C-alpha cells in the first residue's frame, strides 16, 4: 500500500498518482486486478448507505445536544456532520470514475479535496463530542471528552502527514461515546416513563 497505509480502502481514498493506484489494485496484467476493482466498487456502493447513516447519526446527536441546552455551537457541529456525508458522496463519485479506467484515472487530482473535507469534518465532530462530554457529563466520561479534545487536532495533523489509518481511531472513539450517551439517555428516559 502507498505511504505505509495498511487498508486498501484508505489507500485508495488517499491515492495521489498512478503508482498509488497500482499499489492498491495491482498492475494492468495482474489477474486479480479486475476482482479488486469490483470489490472496491461494491464497497463504495455500500458506503453510500453508510455515509447517510453516519452523517444522520452525527447530526441527530448534535441536534439532541442543542435541544438539551440551546447552545448554537451544537448546530454548527450538526452541519459539519452533514458536510462529512456530502464530502463522502463526492469522494465516492470520483472513486467510481477512477475505477472505470485506472489508466486514465479520471479526476484523480480532485480526490484530495473531498477526502480531506470528509476526514476534517469527522475530526471536528469528534472534537465536538469531546466538548459535549467535557461540558455536560461528569466523571470518567468527562475525562474521555477531554481526551477527544486533545486527540482530534492530533488526528488532523496525522491525516495531513499521511497516517490516516491511525487517525481514524479518533473518529471511532467519538462514535462509541455518542452511542454510549444515546443509549444512556434512552435508558434514562425509559426508566422515567416507567
């Protein structure tokens, strides 16, 4: 994989030249190249559903945060979460164009813009989750929030330094925190209704 990236999906998203594409899919005479392209296209078709789900999840989390304390900053993070999904859709459109003909690689030079916009948006949302936890929750979750506040800028630096696979861990941690908070709020509401 190019630049030491160990995930073919991330390597494809961060491909910048034909050599990067060959590292992901193999040379033109590789008998598995077509199979790899079809698998990547299938994954990107599934990603279209996934991007709707994750951007809606982020937006709804921050909408709920806004309803909780009416701070406008949560609406900004909600919009950033939706922007991540839009950037991901543009990215996938470019990726499909590239896999149509790897030798020509239509719009490969455009790929960095939506890829960086998507990841930057997701890291900013992770920062927003950290801010929510730091300001709204007590105890261990508050410390976790402070960790996200510190790790999110580092993840942005790692992404631009070519270590996106490592940096995606911050996004995963933020989503796990969001799931935990959503489940906790659901449980609390259920107990109060009983």
